[in-house]
C-alpha cells in the first residue's frame, strides 16, 4: 500500500467577466484509492476583491489517501460561480486538473470553459443571465461524451498543490 | 538531547522566518497577530506558536510599503503529514474613530520542502450581509470579525460567507526537516541548491 498526501490551497481565480466569485470543488479517484482523512469536496467563500481582477479564496486542502494501484489517480474538478450583490449565482466555468504525480510543491493554473447553448439561448443570456449547465458533472473531468459539447473559454483558477508520497518507490514506482 | 535513531516514530519540522511586511492600499498604522494551526497528530516542541508584531506605518518614500520584519521560530513534531501546520495571520488597524478593527485575515501552509520560500498571503475581511449592517458598522466603527481567527485555516462552512480581499502579507520561510525520509516520506527536491542535508549523526536538542 502506498500513501499520498495532498496539502495546499485553491488560491483564487482571474480572467472572468466579473470578479465576485466562488468555487465548488471536489476530488475524484478510482476504486483503488481510499480516503483516510480530510474533506474531498467543498465550496469556497465568495470573494469580492477590493482592487484588481483576481478573486482570492485561500481555501485549504489537506487530504490523506492510501492506494493499491496507480489507476484512477486523483483529479481535482472545479466549478467557478459568480454571485451578484443580490445573492444570485451564475455558473462561469468548469475545469479539472490532475493532482501532480511527483512529490513537491506545485503551482498549477487550471483553465476553465463554459458550455454554449444555441444562438437563441446565447441571445437570451445577454439580457437575462443564466446559461446552460452540465446535467452530468462527471463530464468536467471525463472525455467520454465531450464531443457533444460546444464550449467557450473562460478564466483561470490558481492552485497550490503540495504532494507528499510514501512507499511508492517500494512498489517500483518512479516519480 | 535526543539522539538520532534508526527507526524514528516522529519527524520534525523546523520553521525559521519572518513576517516581512504588508501591502494594504487603503490602510496604515497596522499590526499583525500570527499563530500556527495544526492537526491533532502534531505538537509544537520549541519556539513560539503565536505572537503580535509592532505597529508599523507606511514609509514616506515608498507609499505602500509596510514593514514588520518580525521573527518566526518554531519546531513541530508529528508522525503523520496530515494536519500540516498553517500560519494564520490577522492584521489590525485604527478606523476613523481610533478603534482597532480587523483589516484582513489570511493563512498559508508552512512549506514542506527544505529550503527557502516566500509566500504572499492574500488578506480578506468578512463582509456584512446587509446594507444596513454596513452603514451602522461604519457609523459605530464596528466591522464583522471572527471570534477565533483560527477558523481561517479550515475549509468547512465557508459556503455562505462573503468576503472582501483587500491586501497582502509577505512571509519568508527557511524550512528544515528531520527524519521525514527515514519515515518513508518523499517531499520532492529541496527548493534551493544550498539546502542543508541532514546527516545521520545530527542530534536535536529538545527543551522542556
């Protein structure tokens, strides 16, 4: 059995149409992995930055996994949402990234995208807000049915992901 | 004096560093409180877990530099990286009435690779939820504050909260660890080429 510690933060996000943002996140692993401690999903605060484009969440992540195999290596998936002054929330982007498979402290910039509806829906969206969302959030980190989607680029989420590994070398794994 | 063993049951994390200063465009005459927050597998062995800096003012030359140059020295022990220590900082300053109010909370994990690291910590304040709260708060010189700043180190229960990020605190760390490798942990390569390597004859002194 090998062990993996993920210690870091969801730092914040920038490059979105509005900067009053929060993030829903989760970590997905395959069947060989077992979570020993820590929360594998969560939701950040809503940050309304005083100056600048970047919203800061500093959301801590501290997870301890054991695993019997390399398949299903942990993936972090994100949804960035905008919240207005009235408390209404609107989806701004989806993104995912693998937890790094080498030990050390990593800075990761995770790109995001949003689904586009038909041209009629896009027109309505300009006036009324809202917009299409994925019915199945698995699509955020899976490639299986992606070809059905038409998406647009959105901003970037900054992550600090620290990885500590134990006993991977004993099983012959080179990282 | 604890001699090095071949089968250690704990590893040590030694933190040296300083709270260098801050960047808060809107505010001056600030001081900073810090504390270390860690999980239940961890215990401090030497040094100070918490402290308060001096009050500092912006320099006349460089209009946004606030400098504390405040030392951080602490050593921790643990059998498990879970609950890795975080440095929690909170910055306070006077409002127009002269009352001390919070100007920002922030937190960062203590780095785990041996060597030199700098962290720029974004600082935020909780936002009042109602416009009326905002106005009476301004009138009375009161802002929402956390009763215990340590909550900033935890991720649970943040869903309903609104915050305003409005500054940064800069911290530098020099990190040394002992026996992490012996206990089987791989933390990646040290961050600087001159990082000291722990020898097997190195002994650590534990006071109290």
